[in-house]
C-alpha cells in the first residue's frame, strides 16, 4: 500500500473516531442534563451546559439553556438574566419564583443569539419556532426596562410567527400570537382568520376564542362575538379572564340596545368577582344611562374598593361626565363615605378634594372650602412637592 495513502486513511480514521467520541460526549451531556432537570437540580443542569458551551456556539446546548431559562428560572431580569436553584424534594419552582432567596444568576441574551444561529442555519426551521416562543415569553414579561423597544419587539414577534407559518412548522400558538398582534394593529379580518386557524389546531385554548370574540365584536358580528366569548368563559379556569369574557358578552348585548341581557351578564361577572372594578364600572355606565337606582350602591362599592386612591374617585366622576349626568349621587356617596372614614386623613383628603372638584364652577364658594380642607388633610400625609398641592392651587387661583 502506498504509504502516503495509508497516512490519509489513518488520518481519516482518527478524524472519524474523534467526531464519534465528541458526539457520544455531547449525547452523554444532554442525557445528564435531562436527568438533572428531572431530579430538580436545575442549577446543576444549567452549569453543566454552560461549562461545555460558555459562548453559545452549539445549537443543541443553547436550546437546552433557553429551555431552562424560560421555564425553570426563579428570578429573571429583563428576560436576559436568569436565576436558578436546585430544588429540594417535592419543592416547586412556583413556590420560589420572584421571592427573596439565594440563587445563581446567568446572562443569556437569547434574542441576539437566535438571530446569529438563524443567519448561520437558515434551513433549520426549528430555530424560527424557538425564536417565536422566546419572543412571546419576552413579550408576556415586558416592562419599560427591557432592552428591546416594544414596537421593535412586536415587529420581530410578528415576523417570527409569519416565518413559522410560511415554513409549515406553525402550531396553534403561532397563529394565536399573530392574530393577537393583528388585533392590536386594527386588522380585524386578518386577525379573525389567524385566530380561527389557531382554534382549528387547538379547540381547547380559551384565549383564542376570547380574542376571536373581540375581533367579531369589532367587525360588528355581535352574535358571533357572544358565542365565542361564552366558549372562552367556560374554558377559562381563572376568575379574571372569565370576568373579561362575560364583560365582552355584556358589551355585545348593550351595543345592540339589549340592556336587560347586558345587565344579566355583568351581574354574572360580579357574581363570581363582586369586587372587580372594571365590571362595577361597566355596570355603573349602564345604570347612569338608564337612570337605575342601583347606581348609588355601585358608586359606594367602587369607592370602597380603595378609598385612599384617587383613581377610584376619578373613574366614577368620569362615568358621570361622559354621560353628562347630574353629580348629585356622587356627592351623596362621598358624604356617606365620610361617616365611615372621618378619622382617615388620606380618605378625608380625597373626599374633600373631589367634593371641591364637583362643586367647582357651580358653587365656587363651597368648592374653595373643600379644597382648603383637602389641602390641610394632605399636608399631614404628603411631602410638600406632591403634585396634588399644585392641582389644588390651580383650582384656588381660578376661584379667586
């Protein structure tokens, strides 16, 4: 045999052997990682993958990290840093998540890493699905501290889901997310089509029915909106989305001037969540318009939700302002509230302030008295730079 050829054969053999060994090693690492996760050793699993792929060069290792980061974190910062712990026997991550404690923090800027992998491997369609899933998780956790601006995030999320759909790898969530984003852009017919496809792939997913109900409502298909909203209400397990679904049904009846049905479904919403502020406000708008006696009770219930917060007073006043209705029921409710909270300076300050606001322009003399009393109450609980004092001064200067 030619010696040169023999050398090439040996080199080829050792190259193949090394690749095989590396593959076996990688397979063993992935298996060990799975085993660690199953035993609750989440931190150890992440450390194992981080040790072998600290710079995120291997797609498989990175996807393991991404799965751990998005599903098994106990704390996350801007959804780009993730904290992990090893769980004790029978301990759940939900018991620890976002609570004080010791954890190890790792940076994983998955958005940029996914972009780089997609550029290198545009034919690996599972990367588009991973990107769509990650960006949706990012979107759900979004706050003002995130590094990706919200408008850019929405564009990337829409693009990622479209790519999954065009590549025939989409699941129900891809269609749902795209439908949801289209709703936000006012493209109701396109949203409707995608949400229907989502339901066809998973007929047990309540958010798809709820958002389809909203799309039908905006397209003035009110009977369909009612049907889909009621399906979502039955499928939802949590109280809050059930209430939202029943509120949508109430809207759909109310806009058709079917007031009795609108009230019936808002009553059903309040039956399962008596202190839901949005449902109470919905009912108040109907009660004001229809001059229903229950509006007095509704005002009281709304104010009692948080009498120290200006927001509840503002929402009640806004309801009367938009209906161009007499403010007398609010004044009576404020007087009744005073009897229960006359020792609470925060509540009394709000009562006096909003009494002054309602009386302003009608009885400025009495309004001035209320504003001055509000100012005295607030001085005992707020620092001088609180904006409420500036607002009161503006009213007082207008009166003088």
